[in-house]
């Protein structure tokens, strides 16, 4: 550490007699400490010089002071003390003067002691200046997650938030938090290895959520309340990097409790309060873990598809018209022309896969839905995970890819994020997600029969109507009980409830009334809720135009006007691969995998019909 002696000497300019006496006491102790430790000769000389400089300044103010430098030659020349009653020399002090001098000496020593303690403590606790990138050191920082039993005995430097602090007597207990990991730190005053007593008082006054630097030795311990449960940190130094306001919108410890089992007197932080102060809410270990699981899913999605010949792409989000028809689009002005935000990448991923010869493509990107829906499972902006692929014979080729893809995602989360899943379950308890190596597949008609067997009558659920949310949940419970899986595929949906680009089922198209026709389409379910809507797409231009015109005129699912999607339909005039695919809502997948009750818990800054900030 760079010597602070020059700065300290500069600070003495204009100091009072008492201040100089105190500084001399501190510097003398420093010299003694350096000599005892057999420090470098240069450091000792610097300290001695600083001590002499202080004494010279004091001597200039009061040559008779007990700490002043004595001119031994002058004293010898003058013959020492004058005899009693003698003339010409200084008289011997009276008893009263001696008592006053002794009291002054003790007062000076008392004033010097705390200053000396403070000076000795300056290197082990305090507040650091604002970090403005003035230097780059060779310090090695250790993440809290790396403070493990294997590191016992090592000295580590940790930067983390002060989760909680409790100081009493000669001890201070700190819980440090970084991301979803926590570790206990203990500062003990007294003894050869102890920290200064003043540090305990300092640490006890640091507001929770402040960012601190802690240097400490890793020691074995049993601390069940922290994620790093088999170790603790024996504190050597604590410095505040950024101090939090003492009054928070809510306490992190309150937001980190099991929300399903609040105890008497415990504060329960509501979802709106959390979302209004989202940056505070996201600090909780459970939310940190949720967002890490969320971040993993797109990576797992992409890694599987990359390994199976898919190419990552990006489609435009500014469109001239709705991709799927309807009014659920966000409209805006585009240099004087009407424009809307993309409801999905559907039309463009078909063009890339089937018409532009990429054959196998995927996209991870934002999706916008202007649906005035305030349900627990809908957002106005979410992340879509989409893929589209050329097929050779049958759309079940798509189902095979989806089945293996989700098995890859589910098994990877289970094996690689066990610690995060454990942290989440402490606040949001959930049953482990169950799935089969090869996804269960049932037809839409079989699903209807299962519902009827559970008491859902034909009047409540027709054979060609779409399933309601409640019917989906009921079906999910039935499938879980019968087949032991939370994930399954249901295919052969009625054509009337699918978009215009969906390939009709060859066994029913044109052979039965339109309301009874089926399609080569499918949905996928997690815990009884739909997460994927997919299908084989129409690749024949004539059939595509037939479906566009039929749906736009009021038939089936409805759809955009032919002129609004001319760029899309024209692409199929020049030959297109048979193809199909599906889209996944990232937030919904994570919500259902973790058994969460609201999709907003999975979005960093959710957007719904009532929330546009923060």
C-alpha cells in the first residue's frame, strides 16, 4: 500500500498544540510498530523523519512542552537548572505547577489514544472514494459462489451486497449476497488476529443493500441459512463501495420468504409492490435464480437446433400489416405510412425456410401482442422461440424435433441448474417437472374423449371447438394421472380454429363440411397449459391463395386481406419446400417449468395492458 505519511504531514500545517501532541503520539506508535516488525529501513526512516518534523513544529510553538525537542548543548552550556533562589536562571516549578503539567500530559495522552486507534484502523475499514477508473490493480476478486469448502484457509477478496448485519459487543455478523448466492462473514474484535473495536461499530451502521468489499479468510462452518452453508468468512477488512439509503421500499428478507406459508407477523410483499420497485425485487436470490434459468432456455434451444442443422435468423419487427390478421397489433407511424409491431415471425420464417432455401431456421426475438388481457399467463411483449423446417414426407418429422428439443431443455435444466432450482423452491415451492424421453402424443379427438370421461359434456365442449383454459388444465391433470407426464402433444386440430397458412388434413379437406375439417396441426402442453402452437404449412401457391381468400372472407379462423400479404404469397409462386414448424413463448415455458403462478415473475420488466414502467 502506498505510504500516507506525506499526506499526514501536510495535514499538520496550522495545527494546534494539542493536535500536534496527538499526532506525535500516533506517529511514535507507528515508528515503534515498524521497528518491532523489522520493516524495511527506508520505511522506518520515513516514519522517523515524519516524527521529527512533527516535533520540530511543536517545539516552534512551545519549546518548554514535554514533547518538544531539547537542545542538549544549550542545556549543558547553561549549567542545567539554576539553584533555588538563584538569579539569572529559571526557577524550579512549584508543586502546583507540576500537578497541572501532569494533568495536561494525561489529557494529551487520552486525546492521542483514539486518534492512534483510528489511524491504525484506517487500513481495515471505512468508505472508499467513488470509483472513477483512476487505477487498475492486480487484485483478485472471488465470487461468493466460489467461496466453498475447498477454499478453507485461503484469503479472499469479495465484493457483494450487505444482505443483513448484526453487531453486538466485540462481534459483527454479516451476510453477503451476490446474485443468488449468500455467505456469512464474522468480524471479531480483540486478540492478536482480531479487528479493531471501532470496526464493529462501523460495520453495525452500514445500511443493508450497500455494496461492500470484504477481505477475509475462509473458515469451515455450519451456516444453514446461507447458500454457502459449510463455510464462513473471518473478516480482515471491510470497505463501503456504495452506500444504500437506509429506508427501502421493502426488505429483501421479506421478499425472500416462502410466499405460500407466511408466518404470523411476517410481512408479505405483494406482486404490484415488487413490480413497482423491480430492481429491488430482482435482487432476491429466488429472482436471481429464476432469471438464470430463463437465460438458459434460449441457449439450450439454440444449442440443440444448431447441432441439428438449423440456422439462426432474425425477421423484421416493423411490418406493413398484421401477420395473422385481427386487431391485436401495436400501430405506429412509419414516415407517414401505417406500420405495426410484429405479432410473430411466422410469415418471414416460412419465406426463409421454404422459399429462400435455408430449409432449417430458428429465431429468438421479441413478440408484440396488443391484447387487452390481464391474465396470469399473458404479456403484451414476450420472447418468442421459433423454428421452421423443410419436411420430406410427414409433419411428424416436426414433432420428432420438438420432442427431442424439449427433452434436451428439461433434462439440462434438471442437471445443470439444480442449485438454482433449489433456491427458487424455497420461496416458490413447486413439484419437479415430469416428462417422458419421447413425448406423449394424442389426437385432438382423443383429448375430447378424455375430457368427456372426466365429466366435461359435449354441451360444455364441442368436438370442433377450441379448448378453454380450464379445459386445458383439466386435460393436463388427466394426462398426468394416466401417463405420468407434465408434457404432451395433441395434434389434428380442427381447421376452423387454425390460421390460413395451416395445411388441411387430407382425410377431411373437401370431403366434409368446413366446420368438421381437420388440419395437420398440433399444440404442446406443460402442466396443462399450451406452450407451442405449430403445424405443417401450406407450400402450394394455389392452395395458399384459396385458404387466404376463404379465411379473409369470413371463413374459418379469419385472416389478412390478400393485398396486405402479397409479398409473402408471391414468394410461393417460384417453388417452395414442404415445411412446418412452431413457436414457443419463453416466459410461459419457464413459468410452467417452475410451477409459478404468474408470468410476470419470469419477465425482468413485464409489459401488460396496465404496466409500461418501470
